[in-house]
């Protein structure tokens, strides 16, 4: 989370949630940033998995057949470009 790239935004949030969060000392900006990081990580993973569904299915089939030991010898995962997290 970069402090340098902060931007002011206007949001509508249920009033009782805001009041309870403030009373509990919860920083709304930081909480939203953390939630967005998680949601975007999940979205990137879902998109990557959808784009690589065929390759993933083939890899899973290889593993099910026991054709995975040759990959270990080569040190390959077959999942280059996979999102981290």
C-alpha cells in the first residue's frame, strides 16, 4: 500500500457501520485498501485460472496418471505467470 499514490474518493456506506467502526477505532481507508487488495488478488487469480483452464486441466490429468515425476526432475511447475498470493 503506497502512501504516495493515495486518492480521495467519495463512497456511500451504511451509517451504522461507519459509526461502529469509528467507535472501535477502525481506520476506514486502511480497511478498504486491505479489502480491495484481497478482492483484486482473487480477481487476478480467477482470470488467470480461466485463461489457463486448459493447461491446468492437462496438468491435473498428468498428475492423476502419475506423470509428474519427470516435471520434478526438471524443476518445472508448468504454472509460469501464475499470480502470487
